[in-house]
C-alpha cells in the first residue's frame, strides 16, 4: 500500500543519507558528538532547511507546503528517529507559529510564513519560572500605551528563546479581566530595542542536551498593537486551541524515539548469544520484544488517526489530542523501559553497543511527556469533558463521518478549518462512536474468514469494557476542582478504549489495500490488530494472553527489519540498514 505521507518520509530518509556514515551531516556519530558537547545542531538544521522541511510548518494557504498534519507527523517522526534533539530544536518553529495559524489575520500569517520559509526560527513563550503549566498565573505583562504595549517580565524554559527571531508570547494585557486578560503577541526581536530584552543562559538538561532551552526577560519592550494575534483578551483560548495541534504532533517525537530504540534492540537480539542460543530465541526475551513491537504499532495507529482527525474531527480535537499526548509518550516510555531489559548494562553504557545511542534516546525522550502539558494536564482535560463524552456515548453522537475519513488513509483530508477548534467536544467522540460499527464489520469479515475470529473475540470483549468505562466516567462527570485520583484512573481507561477504537477503525478501512504491500503480513488475518487488542485488554484489567498473535507479529517485524524496512503498519524503506552488535552501527 503506497501512502503519500510515507513516501514523503521515505524520500526524506534518502535525502538525509546513511545515518551510519560519519561523513553524512545528519549521522548518528555527529549527533553523539553534539550531545557530548551540548552544542546546538545548527549544521543539521541547515540541512533540513536545504531540503525544505521548514516549509511544512507553514500552511499551504500562507505560502508553505503544509496540507495535511499526517505529512508533518511522518516528517518529524523521520527526523526524530535519527535524533530527538534535532527534531525538537528544528520543529519548535512549527510550535511557535501555530497560534497565528489558528487565530491570526491573513496578513500576519502570510508575513510569518515568509519569515519561516526564509529560515527564521520562531518560538512559543508560555511558561514562567514560578508558575509552570498554570497559564492563568502568568506575570509577563503588556501595559497598553495607546498604539501598542510595553512588555515586561520573564519567560523561562523556552525552546529557542535565544535563537528564535520571533516569539509568540502569552502576555497579561488587562489585570482586571481575569482569564480574558491575556493576549498572544507576535513579538519580533528584530523590531524592538536590544536594551529592552535580554536572554537568560541556556539551561543544562539531562536529555536533548544540545537544544536551546533558555529564557528571555523583557523590560518595557515596545510591541505594536498590530502584533496582537486574534482578539485582545483571547490569548488563553487561542493557546489552548493551538496546543491541541501541538499535542497531537508530539506523537511524532515519541514514534521516532520508539523506532530508533527498537532498531537498536532488534539488531542486538539477533546477534547476541546467551546460553548457546541467540537472545531472540529465548522465550522471555521474545515475550518482552513482542510486547514492545505491539505497543509501537498500536501507538502508530492512534497517531495516524489523530493526525488525520485534525482535519476531519476538528471539533473533537480537545479529546483526541489529550488522549494522544497522554498515551503515545507514556507508551514509548514503557517500550524503552522494556527494551532496556534486553540490552542490560549496554542500555546505560557509552561506546559499547551502537555507540551508546540507546541511553541517549532514553534520556532525550523523557522530556516529551512534559511538552505542551504533562500527563496530569492531559488526563485532567479528559476528566473535564466527561459530561459531554458520556452524554455523546449514551446518545450515539459524535462525528462518525469524520472518524471514517480519519481512518481511511486513501481519502485525502480537507484543509484544516481552525474556526472549528473547540475547547470541549460538545457531542462526544466520533472515534468511540465508531467502535460498534467497526466490531460489526469485523464480525462480517470473520464469517467469511475464520482466521479473524480471535481478533473478533477481543473486539467483542472491548465493547463491554467501553460501556463500563463510561459508567465510571458518569460518576466523576461533575469533577472540576479537587479531582479525585479515581477520576484520573478512569481517564486512563478511557484513553485505552479510544486507542482500541482507533486501531479497529484503521484496520477496518485499510486492510484490503494494505494486504498488497510489503507489510502485508502484519495485516493478514488481522494479526497486528489481534495482538494490539489483546495488549489493550490486559492493560484495561482484562488479562488476555494471546501468545500466538504476539509470536507471529514478532516474526513479521523481524522480517521487515531484516529487509531494511521500518517496523511499521505501512511500507517505508530505511537508509543504511546494516547492523553490528558491539561495533558502531545501530
């Protein structure tokens, strides 16, 4: 099955060259040196700009090449697979511009698009030293002057605060207006007096050591009224809507990290010998590896659904983004933790296996769960929507057509209509609403192909779990402040149910086309779906030991890896697919 975003990512793979060749700019060797010296990957970022990757951070209607967020997902995933520091450092420009794409005027968006295409970094100034994720407590203030604002205060832990030329700045512009007292200002550091701001020193970090994580302090910096994005006082709403897009795209960072970690370990277990056998032949090692492989494919199915839902279920993105931002980073953290068991000490050592890249992936990825709202923030977002989600579930409402369009990878997505973004999914979730229809479709398929019956059995059990989960959600639908721990646990269960519905939807709408490609073995007899649903049932407290599916899935992924293909639902050929155990390849 040829799919355009995958083909785009595959072309980027080829253009970037073999990551095992130290002469290649974006090589693993160069990334490790930059990590050791805590140096920003400037040359690699320039290479990405030579290839035009930054143009995908700008919507097509504003002069860029962003037509589908699925494109962005696959491109950033490809970069993150080589190095998360690069993906975060370069991709920050997308994050910096998103408030303008959501709420800016056409003139602002076209001008910003031109700056980004010219290679100017853009950053997003939200957090402050004393307040963290509490945006309503922000103290950076813009005092009105009649023709603009004088901005004062400090933003801290800002990616590219020093390197960025432009800054989307959440600013308190009216002290008396409460939540309506904040505005987003697109501040251009080139246009304000240098004495009115100063950069704070780079913060030394455990992971992504080369990234420009720093801060900026303003002292009566003059900003014109034309810099206001959207309406004055609309800053919090604009940021929360923009974060729905960025949280969804964080899945690309986690998928790339999981791809890299899995590649390192697959190479290791194929050649490492213990007790006279290859590690990959030992039952416990196979069990761990099969679980990790299943989780990666499940996260990919969810990320595909979410990235396309940006366009097709825009009004429900408050739910989709929260689920995705919670599940995919935490899922990758779990995958890396499990794979650590197979590498043993080599997971922590430098210059022993794969140049020590695994420990770098581990360190780098730990920060992804904190970006754009941490786990508790995203779970709390789900809890706050329990009332509308339960009501939608009981009534069978939600964007069923939009969910179907998100699942069907052969259907082009429409352009994003940002005016459809909402802080609450008022009519429930189309993804959850699609679950009964997907199970019914699987049942019909299984009547003709009995090999699908194990997958069907898992799916039918999930229907009951989803119903019980919504009953529990009803108990906490009035929780607004002082949310009890049990409500967060229920939100976790809801997220897993959502992932199950997404997996079923992706399989239902694509299995026939996918059966023709080089990853066809994953789709045959519902293999990856069966393994994923069994895994989800177990995580939902319904122990399901489907070792047959797990074993078969592992063998399919081993074959893909051996042929130089990405272990993925759809075909993607990797560049430079040779591996050694103790040497320099990964």
